[in-house]
C-alpha cells in the first residue's frame, strides 16, 4: 500500500500529509508506508537530506536515523 492508495478518497489531506511528513520531528513514529515515502523523497532531494541532518551527497540513509529524525527532529548543536 502507498500513501496515495491509503488516502485516495481525500486528495486534500493526502497533499497536506505528504508535505507534513517531510518536516523533521512532525511525524512521530512512522509506519512502514510512511517510512517508504519519506525515504524515497530523501533519496530524490539533496536539500531535503540536508534538512534531515544527512549530508546532501549521502547515498545510504539508515532506517534507524530516518525514524529518529521523524520522531525527534534534528538536533542543532551550537559551536
């Protein structure tokens, strides 16, 4: 199942939800469908990877790190 299949009866909510899922710390605990969507979007966009605390050129994104950022956001360390 995909997000599109899950929310096919509510296109407005689908677009809202897809956008919000990509905000670090907003989603909380991701289910498998949400995780696959977030990971696929991260793989497409270097700027999104940067917002999620990954290097823009990263090719491998660990599942545990994606889930942690979805749950807690990205910590901003002060120098």
